[in-house]
C-alpha cells in the first residue's frame, strides 16, 4: 500500500469531491442527514457555553434578579431545544447511516457490475479489482465508506472552528486595562504570536495523530488479508456447505495450521497490537499530551488577560472552553484532510471500477415482436479469441439455425461449445466475421431487446432465495397459472402439490427460514420452468440434465416437446445418447464445427469424430 504517497493533494481533493457527488446523487437524504447532524451537534455545544458566560457575567455585574432569571430561563430553554433538535437529527442520521448507507453503496456496485459488458466483467483484471475493493471495504471500511465517516468528522470540525471563532475573537481584541499586569498582551504582535502558537501546537497535535493513523493505512493489505482469511475460514465448521467435507476429511486441524498465525494478525501478538504498544502508542500519547499543553497555554493567556482587567469571570469560562475547541477544530480539519488524502488511494480504486469502459457497441434497432417465432440466426465465418488469449477459441464457424429446429451441440471439453453460446447471446462480440439475426448484424440491435430473444438454462444457473412463483416469473407481479404451467412442463408439478405454500414457498432458507431446501435436480427443474415462463423464441439448454437422476433425465426428454414447443432450441450435452431426439447435431472440435447432421447420418460416417465419441460412450450404456 506504498502507493498512498503517489496521490497528490489536488488529486485527492478531486476524488473526495467526486465521492461526495456520487453519494449525494445516490442518496441526498443520507448525505444531508450526515452533514446536518454533525454540523448542528458541534455548533450547538457553544450555546450553553455562551449562555453560562452571560449568566455569570450578569451575576458578577450585580444585574437585577429579573434579568438573571430571564438569562437562566433562556439558558435552560436553549439547551433543551438544542438537545431535542440534536436527538431528532441523530435519529435522522442513524436511519440513513445504519439502515440506508449499506444498500445505497451496494446499489452503486451492483448497477455497475450488471450493466458492464460481460467481456469486461469476465476479465480476470476486473475480478481482481473487485476482490481488492471488497477486501478493503470489508476490512477497514476504506474507500466510499471511510469517505462518509470522514465527511462527518470534517463537518464537525468545521462547525467547531466556526463557532469557536465567533466566541473567541473578542478574547484577542479585549485590552488589558491594568498598567501593572501583563500590559504587553495588548501589543498586536503578541496577540498574533499567541494565536500562531496556539494554532501551531494544535496542528502539531493533529499531525502526530495523523502519522499514527497512517500506520493503519500502510497495513491495510495485511488487515484485508486477515479479514479475507477469517471470512473464508472463520465459522467453517458451522457452514452447511462445508460441514460434511470438514467432518469426513477432518479438515479443521490442517486448515488451522495454515491460517493459525495469519489470523493472529488481530491478536495481542499481531502487528497491529505491536504498533499500538510501540510506535503508534507513543505517538498517540504525545499527541494527547500536546493537546493538554494547548489547554494549559490557553488557560494561562485568558487568566493573565482577566487579571489585567480585559474581561470578567463570565468570559473567562467562555474563552477557555471555546478557544480550545476552536484550535482543536481547526487542527482536526487539517488532520481530516490528511486522512481524506490517505483514503483517496482507495477511492481511486473504487472509481477505477466505476469507470471501467464498456467498449461493446450498443445498437438501437428494436426487435420486431413476432408471434410465429420466426427469428433466424446465422453465424457467418465467425472467429473468436478471448481478450488476452493467443489462440482462437472459435475459428471460421459458419452456421445457420433453422427456425424451430432442435440443435444439439456436442464435443470434447474445451472444443468451443460454451464460447459458441456466449457469442450467440452476445456476451462477447466476434473477433472476425458476423452474427446475423433476420439478416441484420446483431450488434445493430438494442442489447436488451436482443437478449429478450433468448431463454437460457446455464449449467451453473443460480436462483434467488425468494418465492418459487416469483423466481419462475422473474417478477413479483406475475401470472400464477402460467407459472404453474411452466413448472408442470418442467416436471415439477408433483413436488409443487406437496408444498404447503405452493408458489409462495421460499427457495432455500436465506431469505426466510421457513423456506425449502430443494435438491439439485429440483432446482434444475425450477430453472427450466423459469426459461419456459420467459417464453423467448430461442431456448438454450446447457447440460440441462446434469443434476438429474436417470429417471428424471428421461422424464425431461420425454417432456422435451412440451418444454421446447416450436422454439428454436440449442441443447448442449456431454451425453450423446441424450441428443438423439434433436433434429441436427453439430460436432465441435478445436473451435470448429467439424461435422453436422442427424444422429443416424453422423453415425454412418464410421471414421468421423461423432462415431468415435459415440463408441467411446456406448460402452457405458447397457441398452
Ligand atoms: P467447451 O464449452 O466446449 O468446454 P469452451 O468454449 O469453454 O469449451 O472453451 C473453448 C476454448 O476457449 C478453450 O481452449 C478454453 O480454454 C478457452 N476459454 C474459455 N473461456 C475462456 C476465457 N474466459 N478466457 C480465455 N480463454 C477461455
């Protein structure tokens, strides 16, 4: 984390201002609640100080009791009103801070993550950046989180300084009247020197505290690493996903050996504890001592002036309290600016992510909604290289999907099947060649519109832990009959009838503890139902039966007509036996389609890849 030094002050200012704009745009109430609360709370401290001074001065001057009574009442009312307003603002702030800030910041990340080009999201560099951001955000709250905290402290310090100036100016301007006592204090140069000395001590106090604080920033990497390890290994045995493996393989002892000394980072022997006891501890002590020295100097200055008759006892209390707060506020403002500069390094990483370019061209053409599902897609001499890769994952692939056709894609691992689907769904654009939808390059269509042409069941699909019916429909506002129908076509109706809450059953227990933990096969059926509900003209099924037992698998194939209807369907499978019902089979090898045709025609080419794959697998079947 040595790079903190590289960020200049103007750059840090820019980054912090941008953080302010981003947060203000995301939630004006959140930012306002912070600023109002901290400004008012800090400024309000001066109200009782000023009123008490007025009361004491009135007593000292022997003012009439009515005036004193009035002042006392005003003091009480002012303090009470301030307390109420402060409590109100504090509530306002805590609502937005504790409940609001997390979702607001999360939304900024999620929106960026989901709107960026898939190629950018898929890039290992993007993943690494996101991991880094997650680690320092969770680890030390650096970045946007820390900015919010610093904004709060900064507002407080500024309010303290401003209030202090108002109540302290006359301390410097009041003149000593007794010629025998410290009359030198009237000299303008002495006044200037005193003010400069106070500011200097206050700044030094702060500077030392910031130096101490910087040690934490410098150790942010270790901090993040400790948190990351603890996040993965902590509570391991209690996690349902891992409990079985941990028991069977008795993993805890050896995991503990790996991480034992690493999670010790936060223990009394860890680097943070050593710093706290050593260098950082000494700096903090020095900083605290200097702050007491400042109080001592201010008290001496005020006392001397009062002795010389510059002002009465009432103002002595006012000046000693407010002058110290003024200088502390001033130095804190400077210190926070220093902290903001250190945090700017993390803000920069945040914005590096937000600014990731999305180079993929987004077209504007809309897609004609056709009931007849006559959407024809054609790959024309398409080649593709993954960003940064040296070799082509697809090479000169030409292929025309016939409308309503059931196409199976087969081939060994790494032969390009998934890449072909990724290009079809425009997760990536071809490096060479083009893909046409109804004769027009797919890049010319509006991306969301183009995606609406597809229903996909990915091999590693995921379902949110929400209500079954809503998940199938991908919406809270849905047609229950249609959802039931989709589940039935996916072979889920028997299981559905057993569920006491039916479509309102929660999937898993993450959102609602009454939810049901469905088996892998059941979840796969739900994922298929979701694809059916979407009712897109193209259906892509990537190993859709991988999690099903042979009986359930056979059932899916039996129902395939109901699932696919007259859609153009692409079916990827390792098991050639499951592709026989398709109209056409395309065989991929080393990024090329080397054979295509029906099962029978491909099998009749005895020397071909398909026959070889088929024969290799056939020995496993007893049919
Ligand atoms: P299949 O689905 O047939 O197993 P893939 O389409 O996943 O094959 O892979 C085709 C080739 O592209 C393989 O050589 C694979 O290593 C490579 N590949 C796949 N994904 C990426 C990626 N994100 N970055 C770089 N290379 C990749």
